[in-house]
């Protein structure tokens, strides 16, 4: 235990003093903030492309203004203007299109004069202007029509942990942020551990290290220190994520939510049990993957060989992340349920299922038990490989040699 | 392949022990077993009558033959890191790190990454890393390799200082004269087996011949020596006469016979050096 604490604290100090660690946290935080703010930025770019003017029949123009504002930024209304010339669009530099509305008997004619037709969605125009078209066609009063179009829909959640669609969406966004953090942290830190082990081997310092402390303590201390720092990184990153993306408490009103949906979410959608699940599966996933990477790092003789060896190890992590993304949308498909018990994959997939659905408690417990056992087995095997691998120079060991080491 | 077979020796606490042998003899494997890197598949290794476990091992220091340091870590941090690995805490870490920096004249380099240092200075840093925790037993595999004569002398003086502080030293080297100056006991191994061990006097005691040097080496002297049972001449390039005689030969009686026939100005019985004993032992094993 003393060896473990010594290695753990020494490794923490070594990593904390490393510039790479500090820069990594900063770059990650900036990246997460950028990811969250990207939709808003894209929206603002899209808004610039959606600047329009409305012209034509004055009555239609006055009715269409409020309806079109849902999807477009209406710069100016030009009631009474019935002819549009190319120069009208050229003169208005900040306008991407002019919508001309004309009445023709019991119907309405819409002509779009666009600088770039790709920027104006015909379907959204149809949807926005449908109430006016129906009013003209049916002759109903505006109030009657408005009442008829507001079809009451009540949502009743059955076997769902969420009361509303907004809560479910929020949970998915939060789960996505957490899964993404999990993926990035595991990938970055596992490869850092592998590089660190390989560096110790190739720089020949390994012999002094294993003479100073027990190799198992050395390996476990390194991994635990790395996990601790990864948790610190994760807390910082998730904190940044919430800082830039969350609005506390209840979800916003529906109209506001429509416009804010892409960039904000409510923290109330994720329970403390979800967070505990995240912590448990994060730890298991981290230990499983980083231990494997460390063992493989001890087998290389040149740091140049790391990439080739890391490739096969990355595959299950990438697969786990992709299946977890599927699980966010469909948490109860057979593939998702089965893989939520499989070591290396379960830490991602089971966590995704926990956040977006009601997973039976026995399934969570079984998955935890399987993965704890798998983590222990991986640690024992990796410890054996590491102990021998760190002092094995010359040709890379053959699979048969590695197998004999594992069996010994 | 079996690297070491039935090698057995004991080391007195506070003494200095030299492990000798040609390349591939099993010296490094033996040292690695002492410090717990390799586990022997037979036999046992004990320190002060107790089997060596993790706690005891932390009181050992080890300088491997293969040199290695964290290249990007600064000299002071590196030494302190190994101090902490061996259980040192503040303020001992800082004090002892500085003491070794002073001892090995590394002050100029303390804030430089180790990768920027010359090989010799890197080796000095590594020696400091191995000894910063003031180990009870310090195992040094080829510590003089790569050091220039000035730094080799500095290391020799440092090891003498450790010896005076009752640190038990085990070292291997191909520089026999350095080992002869430093070590109290020796063990010569080859092909993984123990060929000879003991103090220099004990090793000499089992030596079966002695060399005598006589000046001037005239014909009469040569005749006397040829009459000694088992004596045979050795090549000499300085005009003196060198003869190897059986170890049990009565040297005073030979001297009396020589003086009777010629005016002998020098008669010297040359004790075999560690180098001689080593070479003969290895040749005998071959």
C-alpha cells in the first residue's frame, strides 16, 4: 500500500507539473465551450442568410410578417409594391430574398426573389404562410382558423423516467456531453499512460523504477493517478459545459425553448443516481482501457511502434462510443441491451441507457458486477505483461510468449 | 536458458562487495535478483537474515547497467522524485537532494532537463537517484562505465564516503584496479556459476603459484631457479627475471641459494593481483 501511495503521489506531482496537462485542460475547456456555442454561431450565420423583405398585397403583407418571423428575419415590409426588379435586391445588400405575396381569387400566390435560392426553404415558407392560404380558401375568420389549427395534444409518459419531451431532450444533450467527455478523457489519458510507460521503457529508466517499487504498485499507482487527474479534467470540462450550456431548474417556456433548444438544457433532467452511474462506469471504463494501454506500452521497444499497437485497442472504445450514441436514441434495442453488459463497451452503453431510460436495477447491478470482474481480470493480466514487458528488450515478443507470461 | 545457477555468497553489513565476471556471466541477473527485479526460481536471498520484501527493498538503492532518466524532467526534480519513491518526505527530500547535487558537483545543471546533459553528467544524476535515500544496500552495476577519469575519481571518493557511513555496497566493474581499491570481498562468476569468492587474501591463498622477480637475472640465477621443482620462466621486458613457482615453495631458501651464486639486488615475491586471479579463474572455467 505504501508503494502504491508513493507512486500515486509522485506521479500526481509529476503530471501536475507537466505543461501538457495544463494545456490539455485548457484546450479541452475551450473545445467544449466551442462545441456548445457552435449551434448558436451557426444560427447567427443562418439568420444573416435568412434576412428577407415582404412585398405585395398590403393585407397579406401585414398578416405574413408575424408568421414568417418564426423562420426568417424580416428586415422590411413593402406593402403595395407588386413588381420586383433585380435592382431592388441588388440595392438591399443585407437582404437575401424578397417575398412577393399576391391574392388571386380564393388563393394566394407567393414568388420568391432570392439572391441564393438555397438559403430559402420552400417548405418552411409553405408552413409559415399556410394559415393565410387556408383563411383565403375557406373564408373562416382568423380567430376560428387559429382555434382550429391549435390541435390540443397531451403527452402522457408511460414507463418513462421523463415527464415531458423537453426533459428527455435535455437528458440526451447532457448524456451526449458526458459520453463525449468520457470518450475524450479515456482516449487521451489511456494513450498518455501508454506513452509514459513506453517512455520509461525506452529511456531505460524502468529498471530503476521496478527496483524501487513493486511493479504492480507502479502500474496501479500510475493508472490511479492518471484516473484522478482525468476526473479533475472531467469536472472542469463538465463544469465548463454546464456554464456555457445549462439553464438551472425547470425547462423554459415552450416558445423560448424552441429557439433555445439547440444550445441550452436543464440540469433538472439528470438525477444524482445518473451522476453516480456515470462516475461508476467512468471509473470502470477508464481502468479497463488504460490498463490495457499500459500493458501494451510495456511491450514496445521504440515509441514509433506505439501507433501500430494502439490501433487495435482503440477499436472497442470507438465501437462503444458509437453504440452509446445509438443508445441515446434507442436505449432498448437488443444490440444496445446486450452490449451494455460487455466489458470495454458497457461503461459507455450502460451509462447512456441509464440516463435516457429506466433500466431495471438488476441489469445495472449485473453490468457492474461483470465489469468489476473484468477490470480485475484485465488488471491481473496487464500486471503480468507489464512486469515482464518492462524489462524485455530486443525483438517484440510473439503472441505465444505473451500467452506463456500470462499463464505463468 | 538458465542465467544463474547455484551462485551463493554472503556480504557483511557495511562492507563493499565486488561481483566479477565476463560479459554474460550472470552478474546483472544476480544484481537484479538482489534488488527484487527478478525472482529466483530456486534458492533464497535474505537481508539481515530476513527474506527481502517490498519494505526492505525500499531501503536498497540500485544503479542499473543500462542508464536511463526521464529526459524532460529537471535534474533536481529527478533526484527528488526517486527520493520520494523510496519513501522520503519533506524536508528530507529537499535536503538530501541538495546534498547529492553538491557531492557530485551538479549545481550548474540542477534546473536543466536531464536530456540536455552529457552522458557522464547523466550518470552522476542517476547515481544520485540511486543513493538519495541513503540506502542500507547500494547495488551498482558497472558504475564507472562512461565516466572520464576525473569523474571516475569523484565517484570512487563518493563510494568511499558511503562505505565510511556503513552503506553496504555491491558493485560490478571491468576496472579491476578500482574494485581492488574499494572492495573487501569478491565473487567471480562465469556461465552463471560461482567460481571463486572471498577476500583478496582468501582468493590469493588458493592461488597455486607465486611469481618471483629477481634482478639482475644472470645465468647463475637462471640455473638456480630452474632447479626449483615446478618453476618456469615468464616473459619479461625490463631485463629482470620473472619466474612462476608453486605457492608452497620455500622462498627464503631460494633466496639463500641465489645470494650464494650471484649478487642479487632485488628479490620480490609478487602477490597475484585481482586481475591475475580473475583472468586465471575465467580461463580455468573455460
